């Protein structure tokens, strides 16, 4: 019986070695599985990061394009503003000149009107005075025919020194 106990002990030790070896194989298998899982996760992470970088590069390109369009629009709008300001300046100069001419014409009409009233009031019998009254009345009826018929000239160059 002693030999059977030795055989049992050696078979128990063999079982123990097999169990240890199986456990080591299980641990190795788990390590390999974990390692493969980590590699796959790292690959997905790199792919996700690359996709994010590609998206950001695409967005940066689109923003640069939009920025270029906005800058072009600002440039065009600025040029239009400069043109309108120049045209406005010319129109203001013309308005000022026309206002001055209108004031002068009104002063001439008032002066002629007061002179005509004085001549009528004095009742002078001279032919010269009668002729003067007739001419004054002609001018009063249509003052635009003979008084100031000059063109109005204004340019952006003239207005450059106003401001």
C-alpha cells in the first residue's frame, strides 16, 4: 500500500502541475485577449482622433473661405460708401451754390420790385422813366430770361478741401 500512496502522491503532484499549467495558460490567454482588446481600442482611438483632425481641417478651410468672402464684401461695401460720400459732397456743393443763387435772385427781384414801386409812386412824366418802368416790369414778369444763366460746376476735387 505504500506504493499506491506514492503513486497517488505522485499523481496528485502531476495533477497539481497540470492545474498550474492550465492556470498559466488561462492567464496567458487572458493577457493575450486583453492585449488584443487594448490594441483594438488604441486603433479605434487613433481613427477617431484622425477623423476629428480631418473634420477640424475641413472646418478651418471652410472658415477661411467664408472669411475671404466677407473681406471681399467689406471691400466692395467700403468702395460704394466712398463713392456715395463723394457724390453726396458734390450734391451738397451744388445745393449750396443754387441756394446762394436763389438768394441773389430774390434780392434782385426785391430790389427791382421796390424800385418799380418807387417809380410808380413818383409819377414822373419823362419818356425815359416810362421806358424804365416797362423794362422793370418785363424783368419782374420773367426774371429767369436775362439775369443769371450760368452753369453750375462742382466736382469732387473742389470738395476735397471742404473737410
